[in-house]
C-alpha cells in the first residue's frame, strides 16, 4: 500500500479536518506559505551533529503531542521515520502543520525551531531511510528495533519558518 494515498486507515482525523476547515482549510507551502531556508548558522544541527528533534503534532482530539525523533535533512526537507499504526503515522499526513525543536547536544542553550508542513508520507524508501538513521544515531547498518511485519513510513517536512538561539 502506498502511504501517499489519502484513504489510508491512519488518515487525518475528522476532528482535525473540521478544525482545519474552520480555519480556512489545510494549507500547503507554495499556496499560502512558502518553503523557507534554514539559516546557515544552524545547518550543523541538521547535517553534522547527532541531535534529536522534539516533533510536535496534533492529535485527533486537537491536543498537542510531542515525541523525540531521529531525523535527517536532505534537499531543504527534514525527514523523520515511523511505523504504520503509531501515533506519528496517524498525525503526520500530507499538508498538516508540525513543529520541531532541535537542541544542540553540545550546548542546550542553542537550538533551532522549525515550523512546517508535511510534504509527503510514503512507504517508498522508508526502510532504507530508517537504516540510514540507525547508522547516524547508533552506528549500526540496520535498524535493530524492527518488529516482524512492520511497515515503515518516511515523512518529509517542508520548513515554512525557522528561528533559533545561539
């Protein structure tokens, strides 16, 4: 099954869609917001350091949910990975807003905040992506925590704003 399809069993909840409709609909970058460039002085947090991100999403009841995640950054897009059936798989759907906070592991008073929208959630390349994240964060070639039959999903987040403190 392709996770790009809108009729997945973990699609955007009716409540989130109702709230989005009341606020003018789910907007995607390029229509009402444009993709932003991460300031150069924070690129080390995305490309060189083994930093974790705190990923904020919205639950089906409208409440916020925050999870620490592994991530990488490629072609101006932050990529995270999850498995089908998890909360992140249900909340990280195309077009929905998210926020990430990334602390510098060497200086907790330095951080980067990114707000954006999910550009894509796909199973295509997701297994290879989680293996690359395992290499970055654990030094292992294969993701060691996979469960039998687990289906991975890679989510691409387009930054619409970025700010930080150093």
